[in-house]
C-alpha cells in the first residue's frame, strides 16, 4: 500500500502520530502479559514508540482498526474434530471448489470487515461459532535466479485433479495471518485455512485441559484430521509458517506415505526442524541463556494467572506493540496497518494458550522427518532478520532437501508473509506451478501462472 497518497488513511494516521510524538513524555504501564519474554526482550527492544502520548496512540490504533481490511477475507466455514475431540475451525476458500465457498459478510447482510477479524475466544470448551526480490539460494548453496525451474519428475500421478493448498499458521496467530496469500491465490484454486487447536476460532484443546501437555506431534495429527475431512483425495500442497511448518514436519514423521502418494509440494516459511534451544532471540549469549532458564517458569506462572494477566494486558499495550514489532518484522518501513494487524493477531491469543504451547518447542526435533519431503517440490523461506527462527535453520533444512528453493529475504523478520507479501505470493505461485507438474495435476489458473513468472 502506497504511503505517498494523502488519501491513504493509514499513512495519514501514522504521520499524525509521528508528528505528535515530539516532546511528549513517556507513558504507559508495562502489562505483565508480556512477562513471558520480558526477561530477555528488555535488552534488545527499542522504546521509541513509548514516547508518544497515550491518547494519540489510542486514537491511532482506533483509526487503523477502522480503515485496514486485513483479516476480513472469509470462506465456507466448518469444524473438524481432532483425534481427542477438539473442534478445529476450518474455512474452504478459492473458486475451484464444487459449489460456492466464498463468504463476503459485507455483501450478505452480515458483519462487515471489522467483524471479519478474529475475536478473543472462550477459555473453556464450548460451542464453536459456525457462522461466519533478493537472491534465491539453491539447495546446494549456489545463488540462482528467482523463478528458475528445478526439473522435478513425475511420481504417483493424479492426472487432472486440482491442487488443494492447505495453510498452517504459526504460534499465537490464526489463519488470518495468511491474508495476503489468500487474496492473491484464491481465484481458480482450492484453498484450506484452519486454526490450530486453542488458536483463533478453534476450540481450546480438550486434552490439554484434561492434563495432557501440548505437543507438535499432536498438531501433526490435527492436520491429518483436517486433510481427511476436507481433502481426502487429490494432490496436496502444504504451506506452514513457524509452528505451522513444524506441524507439517510432524505430519511427515507420522504419515510418510501421504507424502509419497499425494503431497505435491511443501512450503516451510520462517520455521525450524529442531534445536530451538540454540535460538538466542537476538540477545547476547548470556541474556539468551538467562531467558531460556527463566522463560518456562515465567510462562507457567502467567498461564495460571489468566484473569489477572488479561485484566492488566491493556496497560502494557505500548510495550507490547514495540515488542511485537521487533520480533515480527525486520524493517522499519512496514505499513502501519500491517503492523497493527500483527498486534491484533498476537494480542488476541490468551496468555494461557501462550503457556500451553511454549514448552512444546524445546521438544520439537523433526530433522529426520524431512526425509519424507525429499524429491517433492519444496520452498524454504525465511527473513534474514528473523529472531525467532533464524535463517540458519532454513539453510539446515534446505541442505536436507536437495533441489529445494531456499529464499532468504533481506531485512525481513518472522512475519515475512505480512512484511513482504508480494515476494512470498510469487514464490508460492511458482511452487504451485512446480507441484502441478510434479503430480500431473489440473492446469493452474492463468492468474497464478502469471504470478509465478520469474521477475525481469
């Protein structure tokens, strides 16, 4: 979105906020809901945003919330039971499904785009609402031109069946984090978006509430349940960001036959196959060690104080906004509306859900599972300034997947699909083209093929 036009309300609000920041004293209390990372983040988080007056910050947020359309796209809703009975919220989108699937609330008398954004969920099990370019590094490490053909062969052909693309979101996010990819790829495609258990519109994990620790393996089983329910036949492309990428790897570990027989392509975006304990979060070594030592206990404590944390969370909005921006984006010129959207996504995740999944990352080790992906068209993508899943981890995964396209996006952070959507859309379209060729699937629509063309 251009920031040059005076008619752009987002840019206007941002400029107004910036001009009002001079000479205003720091304000705002730090909410304990961000204590999950406060021990480590304090050393590296810039506090320039805290110099803005509280009233101006609140007014800017309200204007951005009213103007930005991010997260408003909807599809045909349904729920899918996970193996433990947890109801997973799923939406089918794209124009190639049999029958109409797109739902545009603003055109059907329902809530408009603002209501299209997620809402904070119930904390206990209950009914689910049913309404509603930098260079590219090849697998060998050699620099190749973006969009180059990788020459995959045919395997287990499913001739003329359309691709179904399943998107798996990351930790503390929901399916709306794929807003730009959803908008770019929905014409002539079959898309599946789902909220991981305890996230977004999905039900709170029943097994966790019954005392069973959360695990990435459990998420892999959830993904299998979604596929079995909404796409039981035909070639698949699996797209995972962060925890969603780990979910795809867990599925590969549990069901390698699915990858041999049906998976036509895989995109692993801002994720890692293991060694979470080596991630420093951009902190000095000593600070990283301290964080790793205290974080589990802090998270556990906060997860037991849900009402207190949620009640005081709004007081820490200023600090949280700075923290979110640092760990979400790598550049300073992110559209203010996109930055606000990321805040909304992250802040909508209750603190006990943060506590539920954080311990699972240390136990995630799926490098061996990558063997199931070998030979399948693959995209491994990360931002060079990703502090949560540093690009070195993407390089490790790409070495395990000869022929995969490895794209390291300069100056991008963890939410690269929001920060550099045009580039991510283009590389996903190129992956879909290769995937269709690999499985002999039905031809892709003209718009996707055009998007997949290499840059000049």
